[in-house]
């Protein structure tokens, strides 16, 4: 089996159309990156067929949307995924690969992926949560080789790299791992903060995805960070906060608000974002949310590009080619409300305390989801 210097935790269609496609493009360009081992961390039975498809075969990524003012449709291919494993059945092999082969790790455990049982510690068996699984694998690498790793967290959590390293460090301390392991995590390994953005709506069988043309992977520069490849959609930035807030609060947050409205109104089960915003009442609600609550806070914070970014978001919501189902967006709704709406309310309190947020506060306080 070919060696895989990148180990990816997460099997999602999003990653196939995002980081995996970027890595595949770089490999086709002759850059010395990849291939990738994909690890399933949840044990979900419905992902078994997808996992088996990660065997080096070209996986179609159908790109549909508006580009330079015109509709486009093309098929690109993810080719970097050569091995699919599950923590439930392949733990020993996953540990070997992390110890012997890996140079970079990519994680996307979803909005609830950083949650874990209170006070979780490591034992003899396979850990419960993703952060604990990662801790055990990193400890094995430290114990057997000591070579540092770069861990690219792509979860939609503010300061995702800092948060993930903190979780790993806390588990290590509670589990009685040597202080030298913590020093290795903090002094040798690199956990950059990053932000990902690409609306990916439909999974193809057995693997592949339908996605939009727009794509971004913004990664915050830090000492010792060396990117394994370059790509037109990968942007290195000095301060991720501006990019993060634009995406989290002007794209993801309105998605969550639309999902709340969809759920509260008991609308059609298979309704899409495009269909929902075509409803004049919903569009008025969305515009009022932007005009009266979101954009005034960005203006107070001096983020001048917010109105233009809002315009691109509306175009993406109206993309005639994407069937972005509200039933998908509503998944992990409570967690999304906490991260997105709760985060915005806290930020608004700091930079624009006089701006009223009645819609957002009502959603934050609701018991829906």
C-alpha cells in the first residue's frame, strides 16, 4: 500500500469537494503532496459504502452555479483518497499510519465533533469522542517517533486550531500523560486556525459531491507553519478574524436563521434554500435581518466589505443549480445556534451595544432544534 503523508479525519462530501479536491489539483500539477488516508470516527453504518470508495478511484465533483455572471456546470475529480478506515474496526492500522506515515492531519468532525463526555480520559480501549481519539493517536506518535505534525482543523468553530489543541492538551493532562507530551504538542506540533467555505449540497454514490463554484480555505499564518501545497482557493492570511466573521455571521448564521424559520413554520420537508428565499415573506425577513441586525454591527466594527459580501451570499442562496435542503442545514441545530447566533450576540455586545437584535435573540432563546 502506498504511504499517505496526509491523514484526514472525516468522510464528508464537503471535504471531498474542498480540501481533497484542492490536494488532487496540486498532485496533478506535480506538487509533492498527498495522497490521503481517510478515517471515519463515528462508526455510522450509512458511511460504509463511501468508505470503501476511498481506494484511489476518481470521485466526481459536479460544480454548478454562477461564475463571472454566467451559469456554469463542469465535473472535476478528487483523486487523492487512496485508503478508507474506521476507528471502530481499524484502530491498530490507523495508529500505525499516524505514527509512521503522517506529516499532516486534516480534521472535520462537524459542528458537534468537539463535544465529549465531561472529564473524559484515556483508557485501554478506543476513546469515545473525536478529540480523545486524536489525543491517543498523537500520544502514540510522540511515544514511538516524536516527529511533529501539522493539524489542520476545518470545523466551523472560532479559533478551531487553538480550541482543538486545548482539548487535546486537557485530555492528556487528565489522563496523566507526561508533561513532555504537552510540551511536544505546544512547542513542536502546529495547529493553525482556518476557515473553510463551500456550499456542498448533494452526496453522490458511492462517493463524490455536487457543489458550487465558490470555494475558500483561509489559513492563519503562524511560526513553523509550512503549507504542503499551494492552490488558487487556499489563502494564507495574517488575521483570520475578519474572514471568519464574514463567513460565520453573514453566510452560516443566516442559514441557521432560515432553518429555524423553516422548522417553526413546518414547511415542506424537502424544501431548499433557493425555494425558501423565493418566498417574498421569507426574503423580506432575510433582508430585514441583514439590514437591521447584521450589517449595522459590521459597520460599527469598521468592516467595509460586509455589504459586498452579503450580495455574494444572496447570489449563492439563489443558485439555481444547488439543492441545499433545509433538512440538512437543520442538523446539529442547537450547536449551530450556540456557535453562530450566540457568538454574534456576544460580538455585537462588544462593538455595537446600541444595536438591537430582536430576531437573533428570539432564535437564541427558542427551544427549537
